[in-house]
């Protein structure tokens, strides 16, 4: 077992802002040309005749590629490195106060220009917390925390389909859930947060990462700009997570090409090698 020190990549001010606001735009996680590369890989998945495969999701201009088996993780050798970006990992390790993390998710989203007059949001504000919905309440500790969000693989200007968040909303979730015996089940298991303060759009540049606390109410928004918003979602949890304790990747989980694309850090974050 090796112990790796947690590198301090965020300033004290950024760390304080994350805990206060519940989100942080991490600038320049990818270089602009890297972001453009991943953007191209994802856009090339869309059939050029715009026939959207029946097993993909498509809602209000938001296209979510899916695998045939219903899994939303895209871990091809081309996209896999997004799950083990060194800088983003260092940010997550600093916030989670542990170097021993797992990287999860790997889902994708393409938000097309959409003139719907049906409000600003294309989703009800919700949580995707790292806590099973049958658990009575959150623990509100670092072991249970999940930090994650989306890489912006192109500039996201105002009304460009940026993710919406409620500044400080994670603290409001805790305030409501903590004293309640069934806090995990409020707001329909936190899938319909309908009376929280107004949300704001997280804008950013190609290569930035919108990082959210897992108790941050958030929602997708309509894209009013011509260019699609292309995003990849990555999340981090600690190896000692109370509900998802780390297990090694089962033999055969990754093929040779996937294994070749993994760095030593990637192998640990994906459970191929132990920490
Ligand atoms: O695409 C976005 O900006 C957010 C999507 C989201 O939160 C979700 O699909 O759970
Ligand atoms: Fe979500």
C-alpha cells in the first residue's frame, strides 16, 4: 500500500467558496485543443443523418447517448482519460481530504439549440447524491461526499445550456434533511426540488469543469445559442465510502485497449490496481 499526499491545487479561497456555495468552476482542467478533441469524439457518436438511436435519451434538445444494455458510462479508450485527469483528481482529493478515490459516471450530454418557451430549465432541480434512495438520511460527512459534475467541451456562454445550480443549496438541503427522520426521502427522494431559491447558470470556457457538491440541487438548462453544449460527467468518491465501498474491478472488466489507455492513476481510480 502506498500513501500519496494530497496535493493542494485549490487556493484556500477556492476551498472556502466550494463549501460556502456548493460548487466551483475549475478553470482549464483541459487545454482548449484537448477539449475540442473530446468534443469531436462525442459529436462523432451522433449519426450524421441525425437518426437518434432508440436506446439513447433525448429530451428537450438534450441528447444523452446510452449503451444498449442501459448503462450510461462511456469508457472507450478515447474517452476514458476524462475519468482520470490529474488536475481534476487533485482537486477532488483536496476537497475529499483523501488521495484514495474512485472515479465514476462517464456519461455524456449534448444540448442542442432549443427555442422551447417552456421556462429556462429542461429538468426539475434534483440531486444525484451518492446515497442509495432506501437509506433514511444522509450522513453529511466527507466519507459520503461525492464531488463531480461536467467538463465543458466548448465555451458555454450565458443561455448556452450551462448546468444550473442553487448557490448555497447544499446547505439548505442539509438544513431540511438533517432534522428529519426520513431526510433522504424528502422532495421525492430529492428528484423534484420545486421550492428552492432561484438557480443560476454556470458558464465557462472549453476545458473548464463545473464541480458540484453532491447535495447541490442542479438542473440542465435550454441552450439558446447555435453551438451544441457538449459535456462529459465525472464524479469522485472516497474508497472508504459508507454505501459504495471500493471493490476491485472484476477480471475482464476492461479490455486490452482500455487498459493501455490507463495511466497508473487511472488504474487506481478505476479499481484495476489497489491504492
Ligand atoms: O446536463 C446538465 O447540465 C445537467 C444534467 C443532469 O443533471 C442530469 O442529467 O442528471
Ligand atoms: Fe443531475
